[in-house]
C-alpha cells in the first residue's frame, strides 16, 4: 500500500517505477483490484455473427465463453461447470447451441442456463433447482461492435467508462456506413512482455516509431514517413486512462489510403469534428484502458504509392508477471470490395501479427524492457515521464479530452499510469 502511494506521488512529478513492469506483487494486485473492476474487451461482434457462434476469451485470469444465443443476444459466462468446475468449452471458437460437460454431463444453453442434469430425479430428489446453477454470468456491454465485459456489478456503465474516447474509437470503427469487421480470427501468442508496456506504447509512443521501425520508412512502405510522428497531437481522456496519438504531416491527401466511396460514407457516419480530426490524421495509435489498442496506418504495397490504410486491434492478456498473451486482429471496412480487404489484410500481415515486421521490432524491445524490469537492482529505480510536463491543451483542437502538441509527449502516459494507480490503490 505504501508503495502504491509513493508511486502515485511519483507519477505527479513525472516518475514511474521500473519494477511495475515485472513484479509478482504488482501482478497479483492488478488481478485483484484492476482486472476485476475495469471494462475489458472480449470480442468483436463480427467474430460471432450467427446464433450459436462463440469464442473463449479472458478477463484477468478468468476464462469466459462469449456466445451469441438463438435470439442474437451476446452473453459472457465463466467457462466453468457449476457442478465440480470442469472446463465447459475446450475450443477457442465454434458454434454450439449447448455446452455439455465432459465430466458428469450437466448441460447448459449457450446463454448459460442449466438445462440438463443426469439422474436429476433419482440423484437430487427435487433438491436441485436448475435456475440456481447456471454458469457464472459476466456483465456485457458493447460499443460499435466492440463487446466488453466487466466482473464488477457495481462498476459504471461502459459509456461512462469510455468517457468520450468513443470520438476517437470511431476513427477506427466507422469506416463506411457498414462499420468494420474482423478479417479472419486473431493471431495470438505468448510473449515475455508485460501487458502495460504495450498499452503505453499504443497510447501514443510516437517517440519510438522513427527509431524502432526505421527500416520501413527507409524502404518506403510507410507513406506516413518517420518524421510525421513528431507532429500531430497526443490526446488523453483525463481521469479515464485512455489515450491516442494522432500523427500528422504535410503532403498526404486527407483520408489517403481509403477508397473514395468509403470516404464519402465516412463523412456521413462521422460528425464534422471527427471528419476534421480524421482528415488531418495520417496514423492513429490509441489505447483503451486497460489493455486494448488500435492502430490505423497507411501502407504502400508498392514503395512510393499511397497504398491502403489498415487497422489492427490488439489485446494484451496478462498471464503472469512480465508475461502476456497477445491477440492481434485486422479490421476491414465491411462495405469495402474484396480486393481492398485482401490488400489491407496483406499490408497488416506484413507489418503486424505474429510474423509482422513492426510487431517484431516492438517485441524485441518490449521483451528486453521486461527482462530489465525484473532485475533486483531496479527495485527503487524510476523512469522519467517528464515530456510535456507543462504543455497546455491545444485550444483549437476539435475533439474531446486533453490534446497536446507535439505528438511526442508523455502526457498520455502520466494519465494512463495515474488511472492504473487509482485502481491499485483501491480507489476505483
Ligand atoms: Fe461438470 Fe460434474 S463437473 S457435470
Ligand atoms: Fe511500434
């Protein structure tokens, strides 16, 4: 508790402890106080479009079945049989109207209700009420196709939790009147990296881009060029932890990389303020607190061309101190042509996902950071978060939140860590 209090004071003066990124006690506290209270991303609706479709996902260390019932409603239930605790669903995706336990045969609807109990009459003699023994339910809510779950029945609703960040989420999600859909299942893999390093990086680390990813700029695959990351804005939602970096730069047409018909549709589905922000944005990299991120990036399949804009969505599921399971999706506009979707997916796989080159640039660094954070000598060492300590918000910026210039800035990160510390202190 004293450590959390010291950490909070440190954040206010632009310092954050190294050990937070690889420490058993911090990990345990996150499980107990953070992942049990925040809204956590579960799935995109397009991953489970039909009745009976399901995926298995996690909130903290809790494995959940996220399923669409026969009426089209999405439910999340703990993936544990209420009889003796067996895992109900062993596949990570599929379609089923019911789940039958492989131990004693209790059977549940995909909505979680218990409907079948072997030897009900002979064994339980009327003492077991099926309605009392359904799967353990998790609160579910959604925004623009993003399905979130929350373990805390008292937590405020998702809208309030997002707290205005929806404005920026729309830049990734309202691509044409049909919105976006996932292109294939997510890549997922285990990495010796702390989840927070990724959340921070995607909350607007424009600082690393021209260094860690310099090859891509040199070869001409990224028409945003390395230097645009120092321009544009870093925007955070104070008190909520969410943040986005909006890379900006000259000589790039507004909406460049999206087909014209989709741009026309986007102008209808976005507000004038959103259109203004979007038209000035080349790259957008943002994190929803605690562990969901998005990146929109122009990519030239032929060096020198404008090319396509791909969107990746990523989830950092913590599986131990300094260890996580990474989920990476490609999002494409639903109304785009098959050809555009294929190109966007190709660009995405070249840059992100398990074999993506950007991904490997990042994880090479993140894994080393995590190793370092586990060393005994760093117990009392801090990192500096003092960029933009005194930056005033840009009064001209048309979007909500606290927007500062330039994009290379620590303001979003101080906001992120202070939200994180509020949870660890038990104050949320
Ligand atoms: Fe599932 Fe017994 S553990 S029926
Ligand atoms: Fe990166």
